[in-house]
C-alpha cells in the first residue's frame, strides 16, 4: 500500500476522460477564435495576392496546442475535429467539408508527433506538425478546390506562404502559449507527477 | 426566452435519426465532391437552397441571415480560381491576373459547389441537436461515451468561457488597467485575454471531468440511455428526399443544361 | 448520541496520510489519521487553507484516482459508494438540462429507461426542487437551485456516504435552511461528512466534529458539544468558528477592538482624518443615487429610488438569492447599463465612458466570484498590480499638471522609480500578511484554496485607498480569524472616512457592524434603514470639504 505512485501512473497511459474533455474544451475555445480569425483573414487578404495565407496557420492551432498541453497520442486529431465541430454547429457557411479538412489536418499533425514517438514537444516539432497539417489541407484542397488547376506560381506562392504561417502560428506561437500556460500551473495536473515529488513525501 | 438555434416547427428532418442522417449527409457530401459538371453543381446548389429554406423549420429571416454567409464561401471558393486559374481561351489579362473561359467557369462551378456544401451542412445543423446527435452516435455506431459526453459537456462549458471574456474586460476596467492604449494594448491582448481564458477553461474542464467520474461515469461499463434513438419511417423519408434531390439535379443538368460544359477538371 | 448500528463498521479509515501538492514547499498532511464510522455525521472544521477540501477529495477517492496528487498512506480505506457535492455549483454539471443531468447519473448505473423519469422526479422532490418541467436549462437556475440540483444528483447514486463541501456558501438564510433540511431528510443510515464554515445550521445534528489546525494536523475530535465547551479557547486562538465567536469578538461594540485586529493601516494620506467628530448631517455624501436603475438584458434588474452613502458608512446589502444585489453593484461600477442619476460627491458623469471612468476612480470593487478578479499570475503581483496602476496614474497626472505649467508639449507616460517599486512591494506584502497570505506570495492565484482566493480578491481591492469600497459577499467561505480581520479593516477604513458597501448574507454583520442596512428584494431596494451605529461612531474624522479632498 505504500508505493501509491504506480496505479495513478498506469491509469494515465491511455486517454482519460479528463484528457478528452480538456482537449475538446481547448479546441472549442480556439474554435471561437477561428470565428474571429475569419475576419482577420479577410483583412489580411487585402495586402497582396494570396496574402490571407499569411494567417492561415491559425486553423491548425488546435491540434498543436492540444498536443503540447496533453502530450498523448490522439489528441491532435480530436482537437481538430472538435474545433471543426464547433464551427459547423455555429452555422458556418462552409458546412460538412470542414469535417473532412479537420480529419486530414489532424491526421497529418498526428503523424509528425508519432514520428517523434510523442516524446518531443519542442517548438520545431510543433512547427513541423503545423506544416504537416498544411500539407493535409493541400490534399483536401486538391479534391475540393481543384488547386492543381491554378497557375503554377500561384500554387507555389499559396502553399509556401501557408507552410510558413503554419510553422509560425501553429508551431512557434502555440508553443509559446503552451509554455505560458505551463507557467500558470494549469498543465501540472494534466501530466504525470514527477518522481521527485513522491520522494519528497518521505521528507 | 427562445434561443437563436431553436426551430419554429419540427420537420421530418428533425425527427429522423441523427446518426443515420449524418450518414446520409456524408453521402451527399461525397456525391457533391464527385460532381464535376457545372450544370449539375448549379442545380445542386439551387435545390439544396430550396430544401434549406423549406425543410429546416426556421423562419425565413433566420435562414436568410445564416445563408448570407454563403456569399463569402462562394467568393473564397471561386475568386482565386477565376483570377489565377489555368486556361487557354484568355478573355482578359492584366499583370499576374488572367481570366480565361475555363478558369471562369471552373470558378463558378466551385462557387456553386460550395453553396451546395454550405446548404447541406446548415440543413444538418439546423435540424439536429448536439445532444441528440451524440446519443444517436453512442447507440447506433458505438461511439465511446467518453467522447460523446466530453462533447456534450463542453457545450455547457463554452458559454461560460464566452461569459468569462466579458468578465475579464470588466475586471481590467475595474482594476484600472484600461489606461494603456494603442499598440502596447494590442500586444498585451494575448497575455490579458487569451491566456487566462484558456487557463480557466482548462481548469473548469478538469473539475467537470472529476465531477463526472465521481458520478461513476465509466466509459468501459455497460450503460443505458435516457434518450432512445430509434430508426423510424422519417429516416426512410429523409433518405428518399435527399436521393430525389440529387437525382433531380442530375436529370435537370442533363435535360435543361444552362452552361453546357463538360468536366471542369479538364479544360471544358 | 450517534446512530451507529450495533456492529461498529468503519466507513473510512485513513492512517498515516502524507500528501503534498506538486510544487508546494511543504507537506499538506503529515501522518494524518482519521477514522469515520458508518452512519456517523461528521463536521470538518478548521482555518481556511488547512486542507479540508483536499481531505474530502481523498475520502471521495478523487485523489489520487482522478487527480494525481503525490500522496501515500499506511492504510487507505475509503468508501465505495460516495455522493459528492462540490463547492462550486457551476462545474459539477455536464449536461445542458436538469433532467439530462440527473439521467446521466442513472445511465452510469445502467438503470432501465422506464425507471428513470420516476426516479428523477422523486430525487427532485426529495431536495425540494420543485420544477414544473424538469427539462429546463441548468443555466436558468439560481445559485440555490443549482446547489439543490447538485445534492439531488449525488443522492441518485444512492450513496452510503455523502460528502458535502460548503454546500451553502452562497445561499441566503432561507436557502441555507432548506438545503440543510434536505440533507437531514436523507441522512438516515448514511455516513455524512461536511466541510462548512457556517456552523449554526449543522451544529445541532452532527455527531462528531473534527477540528484541524492551520498546518493540517488534528486539534480535537469528538461530540460537538464537548468540543465547543472544552476547546473554546483553542478554537478562538486558531480563528475557527464556534457558536459564540461573534459575541466574543464584538461583545461591547464600541468599547474595545476585537482580538483579531492587526496593526492599523499606516498611511492614510489621501483620506482626511482628525479627532473631533462632526454631526452626521454635515457630512457630504460620497455617493448619491436618484431614480437609479440597473438593466440586465433590457430589463430592470435593480432599482433604487433614492439613497446616499456617507463617509464612514458601512452598508450591509441583504436580500434573497437572485434579488439583484450583485446587479446593483455591477451597475454602480458602470459594468451594466443603467439609468437615472448617480453622483460622486457633486460630480455627475455623463455618458457610459465617463461613468465607467468615474466609477473606477472613486470605487474599488470585489466581484462575487473571486476568480473574476484576478488579472496576474502571481499572488503578490495581484496586490501590487492595483498599487502600481494607481501610482502610474498619479505620476501621469502629476507630469501632466507640471508640464502644463512649463508648457511642455508632450506628456511622457509615468515611469516608477526603483524606490517606488520597492515601496509598492513592501506594501503589497504587508497586505498579504494581514490577510494570512504571505506564505503564498509566489503562488498562482488559481492554486489557492477557495477561502484564500476570496481573501486575495478582497486584498487586491482594499489596498487601493479609494473612497468607496464595494464588496460582493467578501466573507463567504472564511474562517473566523479572517472574517474578523476583514471586518476590522473595514472598520479602519470607515474610521478614516471611507465608506463600505457590502453585500452579505451574514446577519451578524448587518446586526453588529453595519451603519445602514439596505434590503433588496425582487430587483428593488425596498428598505433602507439605519442601525444603532452611526457613520461617525468610533471614527476619528472631521471632514473638510469632501469635494476638494476626494474629487
Ligand atoms: N492545486 C494546488 N496546488 C498547490 N497547492 C494547492 C492546490 N490546491 C490547494 N492547494 C493548497 O493546499 C492547501 C489546502 O487547500 P484546501 O482547498 O484543501 O483548503 P481548505 O481547508 O478547503 O480551505 P478553505 O476553507 O479556504 O476552502 C491550501 O493552502 C492551498 O493553497
Ligand atoms: N449573467 C446573467 N445574465 C442574465 N441574467 C442574469 C445574469 N446573472 C444574473 N441574472 C439574473 O438577474 C437577477 C439578479 O441577479 P443577481 O446576480 O444580481 O442576484 P443576487 O441578488 O446577487 O443573488 P445572489 O445572492 O444569488 O448572488 C436574477 O434573477 C438572475 O437570474
Ligand atoms: Mg475548501
Ligand atoms: Mg450576487
């Protein structure tokens, strides 16, 4: 009965109800941000051709942020779907296609995190996941928006801008936000407790 | 008080099983994605717009308000293609912009399709409650209750998060942080709003999850369901009407073509 | 005596519990042992922050099963079937409607669908929550109704053990009475563990009281009556509530100050005070309301035909849950739309913006929910934030004044010197100390216990020496020491010419300390009566021209 640390640790392997609920709630809050972001995007679009892609990375923020907070397999995908669910539920004009996009984007981000065995939570990996999500959206765009029929320079411009903004917004910025949240102590109870803390009990 | 997302009257679509309805609508989505002729997409957009107005059970003004968003969807789907798409029969070109016949019609086609997608999505949303959908998914497609209840709980938590935004603004005003203006204020926005909002939502989610587990929620165990989710004649009805709409669009495109163009992916 | 069955069965047995929050400096519990028998009604009593809520979570099996907190115990037997009522009524529901929320519990127990409706209705009746239709959104319920709903859903689990964490903290006296009545009605054969600061309603029927000390260790354990008889001095010393705490603290009202009183506030430079009191009728009101009403969603949430607040007033605002008290204060702060006249001294702001600015300048405000108040990440910053923004504001004013004279075209934003910063920090620390929070200066405000959060929110408002202080239930969830410390602070502020407007459900405050009592009912100020105390009582003030000094 004395080594009380282990059962809790084993319980935390899979996704618990807390993990899922936190993921969903974080994504829904970001889903609200997405709503606001739609107007930011239209304003950004006035700068130059395809300039709205400069802020596109925000649409992938849910998956990276949720992963950086919870650090478990599956959350990136759930987060994307939850954010899309919110947008659809609020009567978005884009409809069910958002669900398709979210699945592709979430899966792509998930792949990157899996490639690093869900251990690496650096800004670079988050950025890569963002870029992967952008690639996922490209896949959807090809089917949905015939983007291969664009003039070649437009394709290159559009998707390189998107990749950069994904790296910066979904990766780097979300990494910063996650760090701030960590500092505020919210993530403490989402993660397994350090062995050290258990040892301190005997002090 | 009546909330915005509450229908005036219940139509057959409200009564059909949300899980099956979701399957039907995903089918519609796939069908629409596979539509590559502009005549077909045009008629799809028209027919679903009609369905949206008559089968959603909402007053016209609300539906119109929601449908106004389609203009933006139409633009965002078509403009880039119209201005920068590939094509051989150039109508007009200026700098990087070149509008060709092919790209123009391809853009219109994308626009029509996006309206069809939008109508389908909205029709689904307006006729389905979240609670109903997740209960149906749990019972019909064995979605784990862990996910279903997380989504349902988060719907309760979200308004609180929005309320929180207002409260925060008030708190800052009361505590006298309203002094700074302009750029420095804008830069502080994430620190002052986004961070606490997220932190608070996460905490609240944790507390709610703990409360749910104390109420002996266990995703692995057998459970019963307060709301039954039966399959009824309305499901057959919904399926048939959607099928009819799709077939009608195809027939109209065949017999009453407007644009008379071929597959939009090749050069039409 | 306890209603224990013949064979004394244990409901919970914890031996040698050690527990520490990650990142905390010290253990919260060090070898704590508690044993609770089946069928016992136990009250956990102790100063704020001693770990009562944490222990309750251990008893409920939430720690470490749901929330991982480092802990270990030589023996840890907790009840299998528990019902838990959390303090915060907002976060314990997961479904949008009342019936769905209760059905959620039944679904978890795999109760057949046909049985659900009758059982839901029976549970609602049991806790006295009479709704014409159970399918209404939970968001439409008042605080008291939510708390009853929480109890109903705990009861549906048919638990052997019921754990209640301050279930009546925000309720009006009537609501408190009914919720305890509901608990008593279901208490038959059940083990009940209660954490509660307000003891009047429970003290008569609990079998046993367990008293904790600030460091989380046990002080006393036994039948209520003997505890309060034998350990009275200890309870008083540790600042824990006991039945006569109020009369002990304020026995002769005007003569002596209470034992909990700390040093008086040092610098009151901005508030006039001197020794010879004047007549009340000569005082200039700080605030004057005429035909004032506050709107919520276009409808009148609180209406005041006419009222004034004088310097030295301590006004207790009372009234049932949902009457519109908080709305009134929010309206005064300009946070809700309002109509009518609201003068600060002679000044009458025009327009929403001016109203807000005037309000923020003349009044400090504490929200009903302490978490709403926090704007920084550190307890110490929370208090110095107020001081700093005030100092910066002053500096700016000064510069602006000075520069106008010299004719300097630009006004630079005020920067505080290192010396100022040091001063601010010292003063903030001093306040934390007064509110028993000095040990938590580096902590994030959200990681405090509920009572500590409440104190921090009050500290961060009180520290600014604004003439008017609006407090929304500042003493809920507080132990005796901190309640008296807070009230003494209010007294000091009064004495130096400030006025305090305090929403409270605590009748003792209204009876013993208030100079006026405002009663709000159904969205209207229905009664404004003065008490035995006057606003010049025990004050040392002589007001100069109030207008000049304050505004
Ligand atoms: N998540 C946490 N991380 C670190 N410290 C915590 C955390 N939660 C609580 N504490 C600390 O543990 C102590 C006990 O908290 P607890 O909530 O059990 O107090 P309490 O006795 O219920 O007080 P109150 O009467 O004010 O509600 C407090 O000092 C608090 O600051
Ligand atoms: N955010 C809100 N939106 C709409 N109505 C609200 C809101 N908050 C409160 N109300 C309503 O306004 C009325 C007055 O509420 P208020 O919070 O002022 O009551 P109160 O007197 O402070 O009650 P309590 O003692 O429970 O805090 C209530 O009927 C309540 O239902
Ligand atoms: Mg507590
Ligand atoms: Mg209130």
